[in-house]
């Protein structure tokens, strides 16, 4: 999953970016848990999306749903583009996949680099 995020920070530039980073770390860990669970089950649910070498697994889809639905929940203005373009984020499955707590003290306690602290919407 690839994240594209245009950020508009009006106040608290540094903290807002670090909250975003904390969410990304949390969601990457949670998506990894989803992938491991599906791999361990042995049922990958492989689907051919058409085209040359264009396969999708249940793990691909579920990890993207978790990441994208959670990011959109916490950062409604975020534009997220994922690899699995046929994933509907309005389903009950997507809503149930939202990770509610994406705070990470181990990330947000760090200082945002000065060169990133003045990010504006681009």
C-alpha cells in the first residue's frame, strides 16, 4: 500500500506530522498481524484481477482495508492511493477494520525534523 498525503498544518506543525507518523507505524504493525494470521491459516484466497501477473490475496485486501479505513478515520482530509484499486472503503467490513487507537508515545515523543515542520498543503 502506498500512501500519498497532502498535509495542511495550521498550528502545531511538528506534532501533527508526528501524530501522522505514529498512526502509520501503528497501522503497519496491525497490517502485519493481519498478514501473518492469513499466512498461518494457509488460505490465501488468491484472486486473479486480470492482466499479466495481477493476483490479489485475501491478505492484500484486508491489510489495505485496515490501513486505508483507519487513516481516513483519523485524517479525513488525507488522500490515500493503494495498490488494490477495487477495495470499497464504505463497507461494513471497512468500518469494522478501523484501528481506533493509533497513538504511539514512542513515536510522538521524538522531535519532528525542522525541515519538515513547516509543511503546507501542496
